[in-house]
C-alpha cells in the first residue's frame, strides 16, 4: 500500500473509532491482517460458542480458520445439514463474527442482507459481535455508505454467489425485485444500547466486498 494512503487510513481510523465510541461501540485499529487477527482472538475467550454470517473479511485475516482449529465451539452453518437449525443456534452464541458493507466517518455501519440471518444476529441475539472492517469500506456519511453498500458490496456479492440479478450484469444497483435479490433487508447500526457488545476492528487493508 502507498505510504501516504497508509498514513491517511491510520489517521482516519482514529476518527472512526471516536465515532464508534460515542455510539457505545468499541473501536480498534489494526495496521495489518496479522494485528487484526491477534486483536480479534483477544476478544474471543477460549471455550466460547462462535458463529458467523457471510463475513469474507473475517476469513481473509485468518480468523475463521483460527476459530475452527482453536479451542472454541464453532457453529459451522456450511457443514450442517439443517441450515435453519444452525442459524437459530447461532442466535444464542457467545460471539458472532461479522463485517460491514460500509461504515461512516462517525461510526455508523450499514449492512444489506438477503435471508436476514446476518443482520438479525448483528442487531440482536449473540452476546458479543466482533466486526472485521477494512478501511476501504469507510465513507464520508450515511448517504455515501448506503451507496457503497448498494453499488459496490451488493453487486460484488451477487456475482460471487452466481445470482441472476441485474446488478450482476451492470455492476450497479437497479433497485430490482428479482427473485435472486440479496437486497432484502437493510440494517443501519447507529448505536448499541448494550455496552461491550459490539466491537469493530478497523484494518489498514482492503478487505471483503
């Protein structure tokens, strides 16, 4: 990464962390993937029940592999025949691993979901939510965050899943009502009523979608 951009991200992360803290969420800065992984594991006590949604960023820093191979009770939805049972069990997990489709300078997070299990678990259920968020997802304001979620994250995820949505062809949101749409639920996380529940690790890297 260009050194000027690296320093810019480092400074901007402190602004975002200040915003998160003002919203009763805890923010952290990690200069690279290795530091992000170490901080995440600090937040997950051994023996915890852990689960996740489709957090590509958590996988990219090695967190998913670390939890699977470590001393944790990992609820692996992909490995279970009854997906619904796995999702429901996850609502009572000790720790939920997540990312954000976008985050604002002042700490508001935006997530879009198709089946709603991910946004539901972020909003309520698991005792702790640990977000892994690359600095590429930081936007100036809520309008910018919504635009990023709809026009960057959603098309990329739809393409990743091989869906037949208009955005897969155009690369931009067309506000579709396609049967394959993953833009069914929008979650804006602007404040956490429960202190110490939401933890956000900002990583000085390009992560996820």
